[in-house]
């Protein structure tokens, strides 16, 4: 592709110079002259100025670099000049800090429907990518892609005066093993190559022109080490009515986009078959000896997709599901390391894809604490829960709510989950946990423990507020 500048500009007070890259400083009021500060605009393809507003002016001591891989377009309304001191404006062609592509809905057309999924893929700088691969090969080295204190990919989406921060997540691509489709065949997924192991998902709540900045922070640094901020797309009207919200009287549900009422009519599908062949579920006949009992198998995941389609065709509009360790949970074998469960996350992507196709809402339960009685399923056991096995302060289930290290680790998992699926209008109801009293021996054991209930209430309020902050665009 031919690379060019629509207008090349290099304005300085005294001499032409290229300043060392500095952290991006957002422009709070683009209609006012930008008179000071350092600004770096780096587009993956094209960069335009001004974009949203009629005009923008850089002047006095402000120091600005505007780069793009293919084109910098300084449009009517752009002004740079009357610099003093070390002030300057530079526009030039250069490769971005990392590659960015549109994946959904169309890689060639940066346009998305209102409330619909926009998915962006990122190819991290080679040095950072190598450190991530080092961790995936040996968790005692490199950068943990599931720990935002080690590496954090952060996107800011701006539409006029509306601005939202959304976090990126690590992603692996899979396909199902066709030899594992039959009942009793072991579940198996085949990893597929992808250049874009980092993804950002967002559903724009407003139509019009949007601008996106993506930064990468490493080892909890204060400012991004890598930045791409010339990402533009357009949001157009769609038939999607938005997310579910509380109605005006707090007694019913309504759509955020249309305010139309929503009446749930659904089914409890919950999960696939467990992995232990001697563990029964209602989906394969319960304890009825005349009905065969199957272990976890790929066809079980296909069953869920079929049941969702059947429910939709029968007039249903909501399904209850649980991210339990024996199906869609991203964390169980290791705390804060989801590498071996990326196939489960890929399967949950398929559920959301199916629900978006069927206009089906999901009532999702996020965390399963575990019970003392496995009933044939080792994933049920609290003694196998990584919050218990890997955190010294969590000696019993009550500590799960009160231990500060457990809270920090769970928030990282919550951030991953909502960064990956929180965008979707199909996520109708999000519960932090479910059937909590069943994990404490008996209902009486839970209800007769006021201190436990107080601890759980504080835990839920803290995580609820954190969840709202992660999905501040909803």
C-alpha cells in the first residue's frame, strides 16, 4: 500500500526536532487551543485531525507528534502555529507501537451497530509477546497475561463528551476435535494459530463517530509503555435494544436503549455434563439406571447450543447458566493462571455467539465456591478449590469472603470475565455466585451464622461496585 501524508507539517518555535516519546495526554477540551503539554497520536492506519470537532489548535509551548502507518490527514479546521519556547507540531509516517486490526463485525469496514459487538485484535510488541510466551511455557518466568499487575491492555473509547475505559484480555483460538463428538469420547480441542492473542470487546451505546486509544502497561507502571491512539470507527443504528436494566419502578426489567419492558421466559440449562462418569445430572437421566450416563464430552457443549436454539424457537428469551469448574469456569487448576482453560473460554464464546444470534438473554452465575461432599465430582470439592489450596489465609470457605488476598485474586478473574463477555447485551443478569447457602453444609448452617452473612454481604457489595466500574458503558 502506498503511504503518504495528506499534509506534512512540522511547526516549531526555533528548530525541527523529534521529541522522545512520552505518555499520551488526553485533550480535555479540543475546542480550546492546546497551549501546553505533550501529545502523541499514533494511528495503526490513518490519523485524522480534527476528527469530532469543527476545529482544533495546537500552539504556544505544546509539543505534539502525530504519526500513522499509512496516512496523516490534517483536515480543514486544523491549526498549528505561534509556538513559543520548545513548542512544536510534527506529522509523519511511522509504524505504530503495535499492530491493531478490526476483527468483528468486519475487518475491512470500521463500522458497528449500536449495542453490537466490536472486537479489536492486537499483536503486541515482540519483546512483550516473548515475555508472555515465556510465562505460558513456565509460569515462574515472563509476564502473566492473566494478571493486570504484570501486563494491562487498556482501551479508551470516546464519542463526543462520552468516554469509557475497557480492558483487553488474552485469547487463544480453538476448534473442536471431530473425533470427540460422540458420547463417552474424551473432550478435546485443537489449538489454532492466530496473530492476535489480545482482544478488546466493546458495544458502543451511542451512534456516531468514535475514537479509540489503546495503551499497554507492563509491571504496573504508571503510564503506558506502548500506545496506539488513532483508531476510528462509526456506530450506526441497529435493531438491538440494548442491555437489560431495572425499570422505572424497580419491579421489572427494561431495555436500556428502547425502555421497552422485558419479561423473562426461560429455562435452567446451567452446564454441560460433569467429567466423572459416575456423576449424574438431570440432563442425562439423573439416577435412572435405564438412561446412560456420560462424562464431559464435546457433544455436551453442542447440546447446550442446541438447547438454546430450541428454547428460542419455543418462544423463550432467557437461559440460566453457571460458570462452574466442570464446564465454563476459566480458573480452577491454578490461581490466576487460566492458560489451561482457554478452551473453556472459547466454548463460552460460542454460547454468547449463539445467544446473540437467537436474541437470548443469559442469567449468569460467576463463581462456584465448592462443597464438602463431591458426590462423585472432584470439581465440587472445596478442598480442590485453588483459593483454598494456594492461599494460606483461606483455610475454610468463610475466609474466601474475608481474606484480602482472595479478594485481589478474584477481582483479577472478574476483570478477565467481564472484559471478555461484559460487552454483550445477552448478559442480561450477572450474579457473583449462586446457591451460596448450599456450600456451607446445610441451609441452617448458613442462615444461623450472622457473621458469615455480614462478610458475604460486604464481599458482594465490593465486587458489585467493581463490576459496575468495569462495565461503566452499560
